[in-house]
C-alpha cells in the first residue's frame, strides 16, 4: 500500500507464563510431596473400605487413585513443557499441560458417572456398612487431603495443569468430609443409606470440577481469546493509538494457560513512523494487557483508505478490509482475505 513497509513483522518479546526454572523445580517438589502422601493413604483406604464394606470409602480411594494419576500426569506434562521449541514444535511442548488438564477433567466426569450409578444401586439395596471404621478412616483422610491440598496450593496455580491436579485434591477433601459425616450417621443410627448419599455428594463435586476443567481446556484448544481479554475492546483501543488508521486480522489466543498471544495487521497514517507505532502498540499491549507475545504487521495506509471513512459507518467493526484498486493500480492483496471486523481510528471512521 503506497509507502508500505512490506510485511513489517515485529515481535514484542516472549513473556512466557510461569515463574522460571527455580520455581518450576519448586512446583514439582510440592506436587511430588502431595503424590507420596496420597498414594500411601490410598493403599490403606482400599483395605479399610473392603473390610468395612463401604462404597463411600472405596469411591474416595478410587478418586484418590485419579488424584495420584492427575499429579503424575501434571509432573510429566511439566517436564515436557519445559523442553525448548525446536523443529516443527515451534511453540515447544507447552500445550501438553492443557492436554493433562483436559485428561484430569474427563477422568473426574467419567468416574463421577460410574459412582453415581453405583450409589443409586446401593440406595435401592443398601448393604451392611461398618460406620465406625468409615468415620475413622475418613477423619484420617481429611488430614491427609488438607496436607496435600496445601502442598499443591503452594505451586503455580495459574497453570491449568496444576489447577487440574488441585481440583482433584480439593474435591477429594470435600469427599472425605461427606464420608466422615456419613460414617458418623451410620455409627450412631445404623442408617446404611448415608454411605450412598455421601457418595452422591462427592459425585456432584466431581462433575462440577471436571466440567469446568474441560471447558477451560477446550477454550485454549479452540484458540478462543482468554476470558479476561475482550478482542473488540482491545481492537478499538489499538485503533485509537496515535498514528493508527485501522486494525484488522486481529487474533488473540493462549499458547498455554497464562500465556496470551496476539497478532494483527496495522495500517498506519501516511507520514507516521511505522516502527515507532509498532513499538508503541507492543509496549501498550504488554503494560496494559500483559500480552508479551505480539506479532504486529505494519503498513502505511493509502490516503484513499482514510477518506473512505467519510462514507463508512462510524461504528468500529463495521468496515471490513478487502482488495481495493486505486487509480488503475493493482488491487491491495495484503488484506484480500481479511479475518473478522476491522477497527478504525474514531476520527477516521467518523470522517474527520
């Protein structure tokens, strides 16, 4: 376009989420400590559940098995995510953490459905359950899960991977509380159905946590904008920066949890320094929205494009960039396949 600066690609740095190697090692230590505590208690709980004939204890043990698996998966994903980008993996292995989080969510949902079916069956035909043993094991389980929950809370929970493991442990803590209440009721009253009712409480918590994890992971896989970033708002604000005429092909997504990225095509007013405008936008995105990975293609806009604003709808987003011809020139191919709405400078869109 006129005095275009070619592709004009520029990167605003690569601010990756997470803490650094030292903090990543610390996260792994906290997760490993929680894993050891859970596995040791889980073995004892299976034995107690079989002796007591308690579905609530066995369901808690099954949930703890998924807790252990989720932490082991999180640890493995953290090691893979730490690998540098190379070859075809231009972003590295960072989305393995999101795969781990999604797997955690799906296991919570699957296990919850299985336990719900079994709990309903036992409500109809309640077996004999040793309430005192259930109560004692559940109280020990509460202590173990509080310890494990505290350990994982010390890690970086901005990672969806770590958050997935945390949700597993937190749900299990609530499960043990429900199981302890059921054990107390059975011990004092002999009401055996309390065991199945406690299991159903656990099921609700598992399904809720699982669905939230899967939904959050799917947002990243579908490359939707992070929940706290509004692309239209950011596009309008970028178009209002000094020297900017139009912003289009704006994409905002997350490479992995806590690592937003942005790309956009910026048309700059003739006479303005494209590089200075790009630098201004890059710093503004990093400072205002914590987007440290930005790819901005900058070009000078034709005067005819600016004049086009006089006939355009003044609302940003209503004017789309397409191939134009001016005075017999070849069409502008740089935006021949524009994606999404174009955001124009307010005074340009108003025809000033």
